[in-house]
C-alpha cells in the first residue's frame, strides 16, 4: 500500500510529468486532458501515471495523435473496470473494521458519529479520504469515488441471477418503463436474499440496486454516483445511449415521518443539475415494523415543486 501514502502531485507537477512524455516523444497532451487528469486523480501518483501509461501504451500508440480529454475518460473507465493491483488493494482495506466504520456512513450519506480522530487520520494517510476545502471528510478523488462502490458491489453482482435484458428495444435502446418493471420483478424475487449477503449493511440496498444497474449498462452505458456526509441519500445517474436517468436512493430507517417530501426536494436539485425533467426516487423501507415486501413494493407518480415528473419506487 506504499503507493497510497505518497504525497499527491499538484496540478503544475502533473502538467510537468506529462510534458516529459511530450519532450521524449513529441506526443502532446492537450491542456484539457491534463486538467481533467488532475481533476479525476487529484494528483494521486499511481493514478496519474496509470492513466498516462494506459493511453500512450494502449489507446493512442501513434505519437502524432494528440491526447485529449476523451482519451483520459476512456483510460479512467478501463482502470476502474480492470481494477489493477493498486485499485484491487483498496478492496482489502475496505474489509478492515476501522475503514468500514467511516466509508460505510460516507457512502450512505449518514453522519460519521463518534469516530476516533486517529481512524480518520488513518484514512487520510492512506489517501482514501481527504478533508474537503469546505470542511468535512470526503473521498480523496473522483476515481476512488467510482471505485469504492464498484468494489463493494462485486459480491452482489456475482450473486445476481441471469437476467434477460427486457429493458432494451429491438433497436438496442433503453426503455425506462420496461427497466422499471424489470427492477420491480427482480427486487420482489431476489432483493431480500441479496441484502443479507452485502458486506456493508447500511448501504446494502444501494449496493444491490447498483449491481442490478451495472448488469443493465453492461458496457453499453455508465453509472455515476454522488454522495456526501449528512445528506442521507445517494444519487445515481444512469446514461445509456441518448437516455439519462437520474435516480435518488433513500433509506427509511426509523418510525419517523415518511422521507418522501424532503427526498423530492433533493431530487429536484439533482435533476436540475443533470438538465432532466423526470427521474426516479427509490425509497427502501428498512424500518423494523415495515410491511412485508409483497405489500410495500409499489410505484407512484409525483410532481415535484419544480414541476418534474418523479416515479417513486417503494421497496
């Protein structure tokens, strides 16, 4: 894990490192590519080098072709999916109790609670987390934000049954109403057993849903995630062809009031950022007195305060 503890490069040092390749070969990294590489890695040394190595040795071997931001994005996705030694070592860390005690509530959007300062510093020293400039703990960089939940969905994904892609049209496009029906059928049949196998109980519903959605995109799309301490939610953006589907996940944990009103307001803001006028709100009922799944599994259509059409899924 030594590579996790090296000091991060700053933006100028990333540019200087990539410029060395240009001096040696004549192959140019565009300014946009360098800026995006820094944004995605926040200067984490292994990631900075791994992105460049993947591009110059595999993606763009013709040195007369300039390396663009699109090449950086492609390399990022390859690294995440391949989970090289460095990224795979993150999975080992996620199994440690002191790491799990911090990462699990972060992914769930919960408050950290009474976590020892030494444990927080341990994750910062590992390079998994950082103190955000606006205060509070955050995942260290966008690539790690992608990697962590993907690592945690490995077991649920391996446990998924064979699922026919009923959500695709004859032309191979994503049909969201059919996707909704497929998810309801999947959750009714397999949701509860899969929840019991998840290694992070607080975000078990999130992990199982993400595993399902990864099966949906299956190389033909992307799944982006947003989460932050204290927001008590996770936002997902599924992109498949010309379809962009914004999804908010909410867990109803106590006997308090139904979280739908606040969740609709939060989803409004997320969909505005995505430029979408409709989306999904998935409310997982994890209360001790929750009705049986067969009784509570249903959908409703709501109109948000901003006039967006929201499909509410109660699971």
